[in-house]
């Protein structure tokens, strides 16, 4: 799938993305707000590993955020299973050179609209670590609302953090 928005294009990852992916992802300010597995430093090998996985993925939606002709970030929807199978989780990051231009709030809103229109899911949620005010404001702007704060749910970089759960429900 491909989604052409006004500030970016959301499209599948490809082999040519390794350099731009490593360039934009190699940032502690990004890694600190992501789950473990998003490394810092972020090397070309890490990028290649991600691309190999993402290009094979068939169940979930893992897309590059293309800005100015290069992959400058990532956004994905992970579909849940069993009784949660009409729910999905959304995750995202963007290279720092492109922050505060409205790119991610547009991307989240656009991908959410797409998911509600084209899949069976009725609920999308994002799980945001307590210090990440930027992500909370961004997801609010994309039409999500705060549902819960799970106290001390996250153990990241050797410390406990609260997890803020934001959701958008299909209308
Ligand atoms: C969070 C993140 C995705 C935001 O992307 P972005 O494209 O810069 O977001 P937007 O430009 O759409 O911002 C939307 C609103 O969020 C708020 N916001 C975004 N970044 C902010 C920042 N660094 N500080 C304060 N407010 C911020 C602003 O209110 C902004 O609206 P405004 O510019 O009209 O005032 C980006 O900062 C990022 O990749 N951070 C590191 C990784 C991460 O946190 N991923 C999410 C994990 S849950």
C-alpha cells in the first residue's frame, strides 16, 4: 500500500532505504522513546536487519515515511490477536531534521483513516512513555484521546516509567 499525503508519502520499505534509515534513526532522542530493539547507535547493519524483516512482513503494516524523496521515518500498525483481534497498535518515529512540521500528526491521522476504512479493526491504540510530551501532543492532534495511564508499566534505560495509552475508535 501507498498513501500520498500533503507532507509525506507512506510506502513500503525497500532495499535502497538502508542509508537514509540509518541516518535518520541514529538518534538517542528517538531510541529513548521507542521499545528496546530500536538501537542507539543505529548502524547500517541495524538498518539492513530492519529492512530484511519489514520487506518480508505480510500480516502487519510497516511503512517508511518518505520526505523529500528519502525514508525519513517509520510508521506501523501491529494487529492484535485472539479476543483483541479487532484492535491494533500504532507506532511511529521521525528523523529529527523533520520534527515540528506537522508530518507525523498528518501521517498518524492518514494511516488511521486508512486502517479503519480498509481493515476490520475498530480500535487503534498508542502506548507512549511518560516523558514523551511531543508524542502525546502529536497523537492528540491526530484524533486520539487519552484513555489510561499505566503506572510504572515501562522499564526503560534502567528506570521505571508510566505508560500513557491513547486510542482512536472507529466511528
Ligand atoms: C513524536 C514525533 C513523532 C513527533 O513528530 P512531528 O512530525 O514532529 O510531530 P508534528 O509536527 O505533527 O507535531 C504535532 C504537535 O505535537 C507537538 N509537538 C511535536 N513535537 C514537539 C516537541 N518536540 N516539543 C513540544 N511539542 C511538540 C506540537 O504541539 C505539534 O503541533 P504544533 O507544531 O502545531 O504546535 C517525533 O518527535 C519523534 O519521532 N520523536 C522520537 C520518537 C518517538 O517519540 N516516537 C513515538 C513513540 S510513542
